[in-house]
């Protein structure tokens, strides 16, 4: 996956990912449990990032099940100390996955980085065994436009736009994900959404501050936002009196017949 911008080599990357995991993991775990996750299954976590979901999956499917966790940068996945995990460096944009191997395939906040999300979805479906389940979780930042703060809206547009600029995509598309998955021949396709409320100074706000810190030079250089507005947004995200909607979570699932 060329030109990925939020590199795990950054010295604050682990903390940034942990804050996102704190926000997203309870929802992911609830959905996977509802899809019938159980001991003995063989699971694939695509784009495993900080590794919290891969670690959790290992514990849910033990002692006889196993988890394969992939990413383009596996430094955090290699830290998982579970006997039933296999870590693989893998680029979903250019490499196929083992065909028909898994009872569950999960990916989260991955597809908006990809030029061809449909191609990645097809590869993940091909990795499922008959009867296997797919769960995709994405983010669509349309709710930020409801904010009364022009600074917040401008910051979120500039940040997310620069993060995915290399792929030619944007972060305002995931509302289309249900139809995209439903067109892939899966059975029992379903979905749900959630819209988090962000308070300044909260873990979610700090996640966006850190994302902004990591991306600052590139965003400013792009001309998407000026230094004054950027700095004002950083202050706003630290203010406990500031409230706004963050990106909406869009989850879609289905079963391979």
C-alpha cells in the first residue's frame, strides 16, 4: 500500500492507535460476538494495526482456534504474546490472501486508505470458507459538517483529506459500503452505524490531536488549511467545553454461501 501516511514508526504511533482502539474495540467485539464467534474458529484480521483486536480474537477462539493478523507494518502485531497467532506482513492492495481458509475475516478503518476498496473486499471474501463471516468497519466523516465551529470542520476536512490523498479517495464515502458488500454475492448481509459525540480533551479528541500532530507538516504544505486555523483547532480539541460529532462508524457483515 504505497504512500500510506500514518506510519507506525512515528514515536507517538502506539499511543495514537491505543486511543482509537479504546474507542472502537467495544463495538467491534460486540459485533463479532453477535456474528457467532466461538472457540475453534480460524480468523483473519486484515490491517491489524496496534493489535488489540487480533489479541482479543486469539483469546476468544483458543485453545483450538487460531488468528492470522496482517499489516504492511507488523511491528505492533509482533508484540502479541498469544500461542495461537500468526503474523504476516501483507499488502491487501497487491497480494491475494489464502483462499477458503477462514471462518471469520475482519478489517477496520482500512478501506478508506485504498484506491480500490472493491478489490480488497473481493480478496477478503475469497479468503472465507463456505459459511464464513465477513465484518468490515469503516468511518464516514459526514457528521462533522453539523458542527457550529468552522475551525473544527475545516480541520477535519483538511486532516482526513490529506491522510487519504495518495489513494485519490476521501473519508466521506463509507455510507456506500453496505451496497458495495451486498453486491458481492454474500448471504445474510446486514449493517449498522454509530455516531460518536466528541468532547474536547477526551480520548477521542486526543486521537485526532495526535493524528493532526503526525500529519501537520503535510497538511499545511498542501494548502488545505492555514497555520492559524490549524493551531486554533488543536486548542479547540483540548477544550472540555467543546462538543461535536466525530466520524460515523459504518459496519457491514455477511456470510459466504
